[in-house]
């Protein structure tokens, strides 16, 4: 959701502003314990003393400025890590979801894309999403990430959520060791390239009983299915558009593909799909945002 990402950016700016104010005013700055308190204690701008020559004063000031710059970089990296890796609420860990209707009935929906990253179509879809100020969720195949790392990085840089779709998209039965190879290898590569350590999994072909989902659940992944299937791998643009519009519902998760073959039908249908859903009052969120919204509702009801 656009407002969510604006909030995250505003929060980042406020953290840096607070650090700058504390630095210039000589006040202490409260930060996460992971950032060394010793670094903060050395940030105070040195006040020139009468017996201190100009060269020494400039050297000390330069040192303090460098320490301040390093602190700001640490703060921004910590904020980036939080933004890229939103926590999965406990109620979804090790579970399977098809949709997440909100108690308010708010019309939000999550667009998801499988089998990428993929030449041309991933980039085309990113362009359309960016033009419409929408964040989506991409479920990557590990070997495609390995082949097209620049596209995987681009998806993350655009602020989209990323999930695991196995290494090679297999349908056959897996032992726990084979399932671990499919899932762990993919998650590790995604993290290495993008900084996203995903705990979302989507099984190839939607197969739930070939060992992959069982392993994912054992590792507390949320298994993300769907409530609206575009069938964009088998039908024309008009038909896939009709499929999505007919099956869409508040809190729904839409299945589409950006890879695995010629997905230009999805590219052609996507702008009109977005337009029609917006006319129906829908707002677009990522799967992690959808989980977070429901979790906040539940916490508010407990209060």
C-alpha cells in the first residue's frame, strides 16, 4: 500500500533528522542496542578551547563528522533491513493462506507474480506497477534468480515483496533433504542478492503434498496460495482479465506470472485489471502488508 511505504520513508527521514539534531545540539540519541553506544558517546561536537590550535580543532571536528556519518549510515541500513524484511505475524507462521479478509471488510487485494524473474516481462510489469504506484509480491524461482540476478535486484529496489517458489519448480515427491535443497538454496540466494530473507513460500503448481510445503511449514514459512487464479499461463488477455475480476474479493490474493514462458498476455491485461479493480474501490497491498493489517486488527480487538 502506497501509504504504508510513505510512512516507512518518513520514518527513515525522521530518524536521520533526530540524529542530526542530537549531534548539533549535543544531546544524546536513543537508538537500538545493536548500534554501539560507544559510537554515540564520541559524537559530541568538540568545543574549541583557548589553548587548542586551529589544526587540532579541525582534525577533531572532521573525526566527529566522520563518526556521525557512520552512525547515520548504520541507522539507514537498520531501517532498510526492517523495510525489506517485515516480520510474519505468529498466527501465520507454518500455516497456509489463500486470502486474508479484514474484519472491517476493507477492499484491499494483493497482486502476486510467479516464476520470475524473467527477461522483458518482469521489467514490463515493474514499469506498470511503478506507474500506478502499486507494490506487489513476486515469488521467485531460484535458478531464474541465478540466471537473471539484475532483475531480482530490480524487483527489490522497487520495494516489492519477494517470496520463495522453489529452486527448479518441481512437482514430484521430495524427501525432507531434497525439499530443503529446493527451498533453502533459493532463500539464501535471494538474501545474498537483495537483502530480503523471505519466510513466504508458494508451492509450484499449487501442489501441497509433495514434501515441499511440509518442509516449508517445519521452517515456519507461511505457505501463500491464492483466491483468484488468472490462468494467464493458458488463456488470452481478455479471458485472464475476466478471471481475475470475477474472482476478486476483499483480502484476496491474485495469482499471475511474470516468468516461465511468454507472459505478455499478463503485461497487456495488467493496466486494465488495475483500472477496473480501482473503480470497484480496491487498494493494492503486498502479502506481508495484508498479514500485518489483519494482525493489527486482532491486536486492537484484544485491547
